[in-house]
C-alpha cells in the first residue's frame, strides 16, 4: 500500500487565505476557485449551510458565493444533490498526476488530504480569523482508491451520470487528467470521508513551529529505509525529537507519497488516524476544539 499526503483546498496562491476551523471545532476545507468548474460556492452545503458567507468574509470580498468552485476532493455525500450510485472522488492532472503515476499510486492505496487551517469566529454578523490565532496544516479527509479512470474524451461522454458534476469530468483538463474513485469499505460503504471535527491527531504542524514544519511519528524518518516520503529524501529535512521527528516540508508540491512496504508501521498509523479522526464528530480529543495556543502564526 502507498499512503499519499495530499495538499488541497485554499492556500496562499489559490484562494489566498486559510480554510476555517469553526468555533465549535468543525473543519471546513474550502475548495479553490476555478472558472471552468460546474458549481459555485452557493451550490455547496456543509452541514446543511452554504460556505458562501465564510468565503466572502474571509477573503474580504475577493471571492463570493457566485464564484465557481473546484470541489475536489469531493468527499461529502451531502455537499451537493447526488444521483444514485454516487461515490467520493478525487481528480489530479499535469505534474502532480505524473508524480502519482511514477510512484505507482492506484487501487488499494490511501489518500490523506490536508490543508491550511486557522480558527475563525463570528462578530457583528461577519466571520473573521481569531486574532493571533495560529496557522497549521491539518488533515481533513481520506479516500482509499478503488478505481482509477483516465478522463479522456470518451470517458467524459460515457461517465456515469453521478460523476458528471465532478470538475475533472465536466471540463477538459487535458490528457493527464485522472480520477481516483473510492473503494468499498468493510461495511460496503465508500471507503472515504471527512474528519468533521478537529482532534489533536489530525494536526501535522509541530508546536512552536511554522506550518510547514511537521511533527510525525519517529518511524517516518527515512534513515535505514529503502525509500523516503517523496520530495523529502534529503537528510537535513528530518530531525529526531524523542519518539517523533520534525520534518521541514517542501515549499511547494501537492502529492507526497510514502511506500508502506518500506514502512510497516504506516498501515496501523493510518487506520488509527481514520478511526480517531472520524469518530463521533466531537470536539478535540483533549476536550478543547481548535488549535493549542502554542502554535505560531505562519
């Protein structure tokens, strides 16, 4: 199995600000604006409500609810009206897709999606970031791959009706466009979903560090392993800190692939992460929603 740490949602260049951690600890990854997308922010639902006001307030009017949104990964059944047979999906193209292909990512492999998050609050009817609230990279969802579709002209014509609203099917995103469709889980339901509420286990960013510096289990260190987390093979990026490691991540990049064949600890780690992160949708495992105060601003 391969585990892909996949950066998605608003960032400094696409969207221009962090996705929100709501006052009750809920996570909402904001999809990037994209003119060719078939839906708008107004169309999307998060726990029954549109994120349009959040988008407008947090971007200070740069984006509005009428703007087209690239909802990808598409993980929540309730985000849009769905046709029978719908399955969670994730699309990729261009250099990032070529990287996934070179690493052999396919059926049975696991995407763990992360993004830039910051706590928000509502004051005088408007949303704003909590003053001096820290920034962090946080995991917000997962998808275990069941099928991989090459999205060529034939696929766009013949795709199941439930897949046609996905931005990689609705628009021609070039010859390297592929879709990763969720597998069936043990209960027969799609093996994909979101982490509804922040828990400590979902926070990648190390305390007292900027968001690109991650605190990971010690076994992530590539020393004496046949491979490393892709794009992170240089020894200086890894610093041992007790039972953990501090990883200085690359400034750019969307897909970081770990080959679990070389890291046998990875399977149990990922299963536990999904079990803890998806359980109950309750506030943080330490009893507090939101990020610990020790995190710095990025």
